[in-house]
C-alpha cells in the first residue's frame, strides 16, 4: 500500500479536498486537486487565480493542512502565509475538528520565506498577514490555536519551517530532513518564535549553536535536541503524523484542549498560573457529557465515542 505522502503526489481520488488560497491543478510534482471552496480562495481583485498554495482535507476529526508550492521548495509568499493562517483559524473554529496535521507537497517541507515577495512587505511591526478569523501559524501574536498540531517534515526545512515545528505540539521528521535557522546569514533575526521557543525546547547551548551560526543540522540532531519527537523513513512521515493525530482525535476533545491549555499556561505564565487553573478546569470537565461517556466506557470496558460536549 502506498503511503499518503506518495498518493498525494499523484492524483486525488475519492476524498474531498479544498484549496485554501489560489487554485491550480498539479501533475506528479504535487497533489492533483480540484478547485474548492477554501479560506481566502480568491486573489486580491476578487477573481479566482491559478494556484492552490495551501491544501486542506478533512479526515474525520483531523484537518490536514498542506503547503503546496513544491516547484519553489514550498518557499512561503505573503498569500501562502495568509492562507496558512486562515487554515489554522478554520481548525480552531470548527468544533468537529480536533487535531491539525501540517505537511508539505513535494520533496521538501519548506525552503523558508520567499524574500523577493516578503521583503518589501516587512514593516516596522514585522509582517502583518493574518486575515480576519485567522490565527498566526507561529502563534507569536494574537490568540493561539486551541487544538493540537502534529507536523510532518521531509527534505529541506529551513527558517519558518523550524518555527512552525516549534509552534507545533508533536513533530515527525523523515530521516532525510535538513534543518537550518538561516536568518543571521540574511541580516535579520528569526521573527517567528525561534528566539523564544528554540532555547526552551532544546536548551540554551543547543539552540544557540544553530540559530547563531545558520549552520544546517540533520534529523538525528533535531531528534537529539528535542525539536523532533519521532523519525521515520522518507515517505512515511505523513502516515505516522496522521496516525498520531487520529489517536489524539479519539480522546475526549475538551479534555485534550484543557490539558494543552494548562501545559501552555505553565510554560508561558509560570507554574502558579497553571496550578491555579487546575481545579476550575477539572470541575468543568467533570460536568461534561464526555466525562460521563469516558467513565461509562471505563466501567463497561468499551471504547468511548466522545462528542465534544
């Protein structure tokens, strides 16, 4: 059986897909998909254009979010970032969606920002690309997505790719992934959260070794320092990420979100803030329909079918 990653490099068959951004059908280099009603699916003049920069697909309670500019190693343009933010907003807003999986079409996750497109748009406050209803994918401003994100990487994963990984909750990397935080080599600093999250995830020395030099490092090193949680053979990373996401989606969604929120509070606001919220969060969950479903399933030794209420 072909992996999802291999299947999505060829023709789309039998599964609903939607494009977030501009619409284009692709050949073997990327997923050949039909234009759909996506988030931000028109150009600046209101007419449909010809690229699907971000793909979304629902798999039950999981939303797959795919970077789709493989001919440019998925280098991110302004429109691509805007569409990615819209997809994160969709994941957060839809109660039927419980987990997101971020992946990329082609041989590479991303070469980073398309500086020719992004550079002229950088202002005194950075880069403003989040549309109404969207969520910043690096979650360095505005609200954060309340649901877990699992990310699958392969090939080149530079700059914004590392920062997407750091903003995700679980990262699965193919062993051929090459990482690099290159901003200091371009005369700028990482502005998607690497200066904040990389030292926290990897330790100060490990983080500084890579973000102060711009040197590339491989998947084994990323796994060693904690940037990546699991390694797979190339072509298997998306299957594994989806497997993990589906396992999370099978749990009680309110409990998953409360657990994630409390862990984030401990990191961002300190232990005392997280501790203060434990009692109220537990009381709210205990009164939920899902808690009753979970207890009943435990007592009867059956599988719980949670409803998110």
